[in-house]
């Protein structure tokens, strides 16, 4: 998109992901390392689902791609429909 090319969306674009700000992940890692309690695995997420099409729209606005539409292609094998923390 930085080069003015449209984003490629695999599938319908209705799949969701849970995007987390990198500094929030770093903060969670630090808190886990400093904790005296040991619990094994931890999951870090925002708890908010974002549609793939919404992400494409946000990025197209950031790169000022007003007259370009996303390119939709076949979904990837094993593509997860929804992924977010609850």
C-alpha cells in the first residue's frame, strides 16, 4: 500500500483478528516476569475484534488511497474465521 497498490484480502474480509498495541504486549510481559505467581501460558489480547475489511479501510486512509479498492482472493487454507480474546 505504501507503493500505492491495493491491499489483498484473502477470503471475504469478514474474518476478525484481535490486534494489540506492541507496548501493551511489552507491559504484559514485564508484569508476567515480575509476578511471583507462576501459571504457565498466558494470552494477551485487546478483547476487540477487528474485521479484515476494516483494517484495510484504516490502512488505505493512512496511505491516502482514496480511489483504490481492496483485491479479494481465495481464502488461505485453514484460515481462522474469528480470533480474539474474551
